[in-house]
C-alpha cells in the first residue's frame, strides 16, 4: 500500500504548489471562510494550511489518510463533480512522501484530534488542542523519495508557483479570506469580498487595480456555454505568460485549448512577443466537460471544443472592437 501511495504521489504531487492546491481545495470543500497558507523554503521544508471549515471527527481522521477514502464521491456523481476533491488520493500521497500532521476539531467533538503520517508510517489519532477547523502541516516534501527532490526548482521558483496556485484559488473563491505568509515571503491578504461586485473586488485584490482599469468586462454565450470575466485591453500586456487565468465551472484550469483560443483572440491586436492579461470564467453543463483527465486536474476536455474556442475568440474580439481595437 505504501508503494502504491508513493506511485500515486508521483501523479498528484509534483511540487510544493501541488500540495498547496490539494490542501486548499480540501479546506474549500470543508466550507472554510478563512484559509491561511504558510510556507518555508518555497514550501520545500514547510507547508501549513489552516482553515475554519467543518473539521474532521476523530474516528474519521485515521480514514482521511487512507487511499481512496473520500467523503465526497457518490455513485452517480462522476459526471457532476461539484466538490473539488473526489479521488481520496491527496492525503495518503502526501503522507507517503513527506511528514504530514493533521490536527482538526469537529463541532461534535469535545476536543481536537491529531494524526501523523511520515513516509507512510501512521501515528494517531491522539487527543489534541485546537480551536476549530483543520490545520495540516507538510514538512520535508519528498524526504522519503530523494530522487524526486532533485527535480524541484529553486526555493524562489517553487515559492512563486505556490503564490500562483493561491492566486488562482482566491480568484475562484472571492467570498473566502486568504492569507499567504511565511519565512520565505511577505504576507499577502485577500479580504473576503461579498455582494454583487465580489468578483470584481477580488480580481482587483489579486491582479491589481491597474489591470481592472485597463480591462473590459466580457459576457458572451453560445449554446448554453457562458463566458464571463475581464479581458485586458491589448495595450495592457505582460512579457510573460503567467497572467492568463481560466476557470471552468468555478475551478482553476490550465488548458492548452483555452490558452490557444486566447492567443487567437488577441492575435491581430497584440504584438507577437507580448502576452495578454485576462481572468475568464467558463460555465457549462458539467456533462459537457471532463475535468477528470489527470489526477492533478488542471486539464479539461470539452465535448465541443470548437464551440468553446469560437466563444472565446468571438466574445473577446467583439469586446476589443467595441473598445476601438
Ligand atoms: P478528497 O479530497 O479527494 O476526498 P483527500 O485525500 O484530499 O481526498 O482527503 C480525504 C478526506 O479527508 C476528505 O474526503 C475529507 O473528508 C477529509 N478532509 C481532508 N481535508 C479536510 C479539511 N481541511 N477539512 C475537513 N475535512 C477534510
Ligand atoms: Mg482533496
């Protein structure tokens, strides 16, 4: 089982940022309103995620770190995946390759419980003191698989990838307060945004007000597929390709088709060595998209890829034309 978990970890956990993604998604699934992420050495030596979500009862804490033990998947749910986690692979994978400690307090419990898994060896659950919600600590990522450790980039690069993941999840969840801190970085806080303009407020927090001032709202629909968000004007661009944010049914994705459609939309209005800046949300019937392509879940497969491509290219070109580009 430990060997299987180590292999699965290779699929799910590539780097500190993958751990942060899995842990923050778990916190979101637990209904957290506040999530705090803390790292050291770009997340290589420490990743800590604290949430104020529902918590885990003591007897379920031991199960949570077992393979394929998820509280989230029901039989006819496979094509209608609302919660972010649905494989029950993240925690056992992390426990197989790092030092994992989970401390959690569920409302039905008189006190918290804590559980440790280090290189697959389990310890606990034992009574602990914790105010509420869940705290997960991951230390020394890949200490149990030194070969994988060598593939990590510099602390700075890994730390930047962590920042990128938190920004994406923060954009997807404007009503949740996020804090990102650590000995390796300055503290960033995104206050909870609410009301009708919550998304705009969060976009301004994450992307900066200069982006919002140099972007136009997008809202287009084709055959039940909706595209909305903010597209930076062609005059507002970056020299790198890290500023294009896509979300499909509320989950952050990094998808080749979407990126290529975006390049197509900007092709005639943007200099060739420049990159657009955009935050775009696609909403469609969950049966029209497969988010289950890869365990890391960043890729998606659309049933009608041409429709989605046409919507992006058409929708954005209309916005640029109206803005005089
Ligand atoms: P998945 O998210 O796919 O279900 P995980 O391995 O990420 O699998 O988590 C296993 C289980 O542990 C979850 O289904 C959930 O019941 C519980 N869990 C994990 N993290 C949290 C958290 N922060 N708050 C509450 N429950 C959690
Ligand atoms: Mg999960």
